[in-house]
C-alpha cells in the first residue's frame, strides 16, 4: 500500500478504522503517534502499520 491508495483504502475499511498516510513519516514519529493513540484508548485489538520501505529503521524501533 502506498500513499496514493490511502483514500481508496479508507473508503473500503470499517468506519471504525483510521488511515493516517503522509509523505515522509519517520518511524520514530509513527511510534509516538501510536503511543498517543494507545494512551487515549484509541487503538483496537488489531493494529496494522505500514511505514513504507524507503528508509531503514533502527532494529530497536520494531520492538517498541
């Protein structure tokens, strides 16, 4: 899935889902967003995250 498919995906997923797509989102920023959503009780039982594949992320970021 790429940024260009975000609108189509949002139309197809359940209305309780969120597609937050933007150009250049860094792994560290995405982790902060997920943490804030978790703290606010906004994460569901299943969470799917795709951050692209253009920039390598540090190994520790995948275990947070």
